[in-house]
């Protein structure tokens, strides 16, 4: 069949942020759909959101209610959402109660009543909520063949009138196999709600959709004052224009560290700064973002352990001004700590901020805080989720610096607690060492995927100017990365360094 002979299926916007992307561009027009899920999963809110996004006086939406909550009660709650438009009621959106017909008559009478209203209004959208109630009422005196005939006639009627239809119902997954409703439907939206320890996680799945490819799998969504917002599990991996790799090097804001990095961090890299508590990971990250702003690169800091105002105040103590760029919209400090986030939701927040200010640098401080902010079910897939997020962000040219806390060990030299070093292009390791009876700090560049780097181990301090590297590489010690180095010019580990000759012992 030639392309010219194919029927074009138009797509309707759902009015639900993120859902059109999951559907492959929107709802197929004139399709016959099921919205299924347990009570409280968001089915009615989703249906209302779609209705108000598409209904017009010329092509109104008919919302049939059946033995559920009365329309007046339903509207009382639905009008709290920002998508609700009072001006559309009774003109573009009409509510019709079928309860009496369902209770007193058979399926033919129900179909007749729906037909009458459809012929009168010529709607663009039709919703039956809850259709499951119609089926339950009919089940007592209706054969399966009669029920299937009713569903097919209903689908034929609404499609012939060029209406996009939604049947809303409380179904369980076990009913999919033998239920004629699911056989006839063009699309099946399944909404889930699960308790994971103390968190509630909502997910949706497009189980079935005829005529176009949807994004497979489970996608998280959240219900807010604006209604549903969906977060595709492939968010950021499709649809965004990938940047051509750059040869530009970005300064960290610490001249000696830039030299160790071979001139700075390659633009578009993902950098991991690992170290124990108090080694200066956050200070280094702040210097990185402040240097970027100084050079004209807008930046984003994602924090999980302190609020934006506190973060900016702490930066001030190192002589770094983050308050001015925040006011000038050159810096966004995102505070994310609801304890039931999904990685997709976090990525959505970050990508929105990147596009909003044209960010070139991103700091995630820290990965441990990030993991704790996720709902328990998402923590099991933390590595896979980080991979998706890093790939999406570096793909659009953002340079990422993440901090991670590691527990110091005197028998090994770990880079992170998540086995994620393979996800990063560059690794900077900060470490405590005991030298001359003092707890001091050393820094080493472990890895740079984009080129050569210094192999020197350098001592540094945290001063009023931030992280400052002092002196040349440490050449007089062996075993620095163990944390308990041995001085090469001494006969014992615990002796004081002295330039004076030792006194001869008396024989």
C-alpha cells in the first residue's frame, strides 16, 4: 500500500505533562480507550484532565456517570485542580447521570440513552465513569455474548460519530485475558499505586495502543495541584538534540587542579569527586560552579542535604558569591528531598532548569543524598537510573560534577559506594592521611577518559578561599593512598623529623 493511500490518524494532546511523549505524540483521535486501575490511583482525575484539555463548544465532551460519586460531588473536588475551567461547564463539558437507566433497565436501554445524547451533542470526547459498574449490573442477567455485543455496538457508535472515548473502571490485572472490554479497546491505560515502606509510588503503563508506538514499560507520575504529571522512563534519552562533542576545557576554579587535569575538565564530561566526610567535596563543587558563572557558563546545583539559602551562605564564607547569579537567573539551586522521588522526576526538574537558563555546568551534591531522596523501590535501580540521567545530560553538552562520600579504609582505596566509576569520565579522589602526627589531606586524579592527566599526589588545604593545593607532589612518602604513609628517609614510622645529628650512645 502506498503512503499516499494511508489514513492519517491525528493526535490529541492529553493535557497531562509528559504523557504525550509516552504515547508517542498524543492520543490517537477517535480511539476507544480504557483507563483502568485500583480505587485512588488517579483514573477520574486523568479523565477530567483529558476532557478539559480537548472540549470545545463546537465539539463538547460528554461525561457519563454511573452509580459512582454524583457529578456535583465529583466536581467539588476536581475544581481544586488548576486544569479545571469553570467556564466550560454545561457548554463544552456536560455531565450526564446514567445511574437510573443502569439500575432499572437492560444494556440495550443504556446504549439507547448514550446514543440519544451523542446524536444530540456530536461530542469530540466521551467518558463513561465507571464502566465497570455497568458491566457488573449487567452480569446478573446477561450472557457473555450479549455483553460483548453491547461493547462492540458502543465502540462502533462512538467511533462512527468521530468521538474519542474513555471507559473508566476499577479492574485488576487478572481480568485482562478474558474480558471483552480489553479485546475491543484500541488503547489501555493502566494506573498503579503502591506503598513502599513509608512512601507512595504511582506508576502508569500503556498496556495497549493501536496505530502508533508508545514508550514501553512503567512510568512514574505524580498528582499535584495541577493534576497528573507523568515522567517517561526514557526522559531525556529521546527527542533532545545531541550536541557535537567539544574540545573546550572547563576550569575547576583551582589553578593547580586544572594543571593536574591536563588543562581542565573536558566539556560534556561527567566528573566524580569522591572522599570522606570533611575532605572538601562540596567546597570543590562550589568552586567549580562559581568559576563557570565567572566565565559566563550558567550553572545548576542540585542539593539534597541543605537548603538553597544555606548553600549560598556557605559559599559566601569562601569568598564565592552565589546570591547575585541567582538573582540574575544565571544559577539555579534545586532542593530536592521529598523522600519519594523517582529518578525520572528528578531528571525532569533538572532538564527543565537546564533549558530555562541554558545551563552548561551541573553539580549533584551528593549522590548519597540523591539516593535517600528516592522512594525505596527506586533505590534498587540506582546505578541504572544514574546511567540514564548522566547520558541524557552530558548528551546535551552539560558538564556534570557529582560528589560521593566514601568510608576511608586502610586496606583499600575505593572510589564510591555504588560501583559507578564506570559511569563517569573523570574521577578526583580526596583522602585523609596521617603525616607527622597530623591529619592532612591529599588529592589525586584517578581517571580521565578524554586524555592524559597528572599522576601526582598533591597535598591541599581548605582555607577561607576554598580548596587550595599546597606545595609540589609528595615524593618523600610511600603508601600515601593507604592513609598511613611511610617516610622514605626515616628508620622508624613514629620518629620526629629532625635535621640535627643524633647523639652517640655511650658504650
